[in-house]
C-alpha cells in the first residue's frame, strides 16, 4: 500500500510539473483557449445558428423550438401539429427570441441569391436577418454554414481521434508490454478467437452495413443503437467461441500453449498502413460506400489514424515494463492484463496526448479536404464544402476567406497545443 501511495504522489507531482511547464508556453495556452472557444461554438451551434426560435409564445402557448429540434433529431420527440412544416420566419408570435444567426446552413433566402457579399445591400426586413458573412449562389447564409462547420470540424477531430486512441492504445500496449514472447495462449483458443472474430465482424457489421448506414442517415440515436447491436453480435460471437474452447482444451494437442508475437504483428500492420498515403486509403474506402455520411468519415479517419498513437505507447511500454513497480506487481501474483490496464497503461499515456493533439488537427484537415473534393456528405455543410463553392465563383471572396481562415486557425491551434505538450513533457526542458 505504501508503494502504491508513493506512486500516486509521484504521478501527481509529475502532472503538476507538466501543467506548470505548459503554462510557460503562452502560445500554447492561448491556443488552448481558442480551441475551447471553438468547442463551445460547436457544442452550442444549434442555438447559435437556427431558423427556429430559442423561445416563443404562439397562440398563448410557450415553446422552445430550437431545443425541441435536438430531441427530434435524436428521434425521441416531434413538434406539435400546428408547428410542423411551417415557415418560422413568417409566423406571428406573441413573443419570440431568435438565435444570433436566424438561418440554417442549407436554407435558401430567395431575396438574396447569386452570392450577395457581407457589405453589399441585402434584401432583409431588419438587421437581425442580415447575412453578416454574405450568401452563396443559392442564397444560403455563409455564417450559419461556418457555425455548423465548426461543430462538424470539432466533432470529426475529437470523435475520430477517440476511435484512433482506443485502437492505438490497445494495439501499442499489447506490442510494447508483451513483446514477441510474453503472451501465451492455448492453440484452440487462439484459432477459435480468430475464427469467431471474423464471423462476428461479418454478421455484426458486413451483413448489417445497409441497416447501419440507413440508421445513421435517419438519426444519431438510431445509428448508435444499431452500432451497439453490431458490437453486441461481435461480443456474443467471441463469447460463444471462448465457451466452446473449455471442453476442447482437454483434447490432446488442442491445449498446447503457443506464443503470440504481438510486437511483430502490430509493427508489421503499422508499417503497411504507413506505407499507404492516408488520404488515398480513405478515398479508396469511401469509393466503396454508396452513401458516405459524416459518421462513416469519422470512423474511417479513426481506423486509419491510430498508428502514431500505437508507436508512442509501444515505445513507452517498452520502458515501463522493466520498472520496479511492474516487477513488484508481478511478484504479488497479479495477472498480466490487470498489470497492463491498471498500472502500465495509465503511466504511459503522456506521450499519447501529443499525438492526439496533432491527430485532431490532421483529422480536421482530412475531412476538409474530402469535403472540398466533393467526397463528403452532400447534405452537411462543412468548411471544406464552403471553400469548394469559391472555385465556381471567384469573385465571391467571402466564400474562400472565411472558411479558409477557420481551417487555418483551427489546424494551427491544435498544432501549437501539440508543440506545447511536447515541450512540457520533455524532461530536458525542466525548469
């Protein structure tokens, strides 16, 4: 117990030192504030840019349409009959509070079509309805698209790197902790896990690909529910395979222990993925899909962006596995998996933070590139899609300037955060 307590105190002092070092990098701290601001804008985008009021009183009843719209998007609510298929702008309210940007990204303002600039004369009833960043060729508000694009960019960066982190941490930890000769498993369990993993992936994901795609296109709630079902099928297949192993282990030859060379397997997979340009790999996967959407793009970027995280944590685990507290835990009889997930991985995550920061910037840039090339979801407004509009209308400078600056600032901000973490975690720079 004393050793565990001492280890926790050392970890607390270490992270206090890291925060102190990070705060010395003024550009990194400022970038962190900018990233937090972008995250807040993305999180509150339905209440910043929306044609539906935040609050209104209509025919004696009080409604919160913008909040209700979120529930409808999740498939757990619907608007009253009198407010379905209405033009919110033309309703006669008893009282109303509109969002700061009273437009949706895909809604057209027929009075301001043909790319009206932000400083040009606009056909709007009042200042509230002014298009502060102008409109595109179809009269869609660019500022509303920018707000929505912020939500998309932050979601893609964070979600895709969350997926990449889970895969990279597990793969890199197995490679670094067990190496090529540290993990043994019975022959029958090894082959049954591979067989039932393939079966689980086929029946859980391949056979249900259209169901999952349709559910994701319908609503986020239904899409997540279908993904949970798929992971449940995968888990059930693996559980069934491992239950079959129990009686078969008694068969002569089946229970023989074999060594799994995790380090060699993971290293070769990383080398193969790194030898293929990430953008080309993503383009190849998207070309197979009939209807790519935002969630599919997040998953693809996540599944192709874990290699750097795995390399970082593998290198760290190679160092950590020989330290005294790991040896002490082994001598106490703790299982390898408990040591790995309770002690080794938590003390090896600091370099991963650097890779995640740079990875978020890379994921945002990748998604913007796909949207710019017209390979993203057509029904979702992103910064890259707004930037692509400028190709056909060169005189509409606002279509290039605003999304271009947003992409530049966001990518730079996360790169500066990554550089700040690099310096803060470098023991050679300790002050």
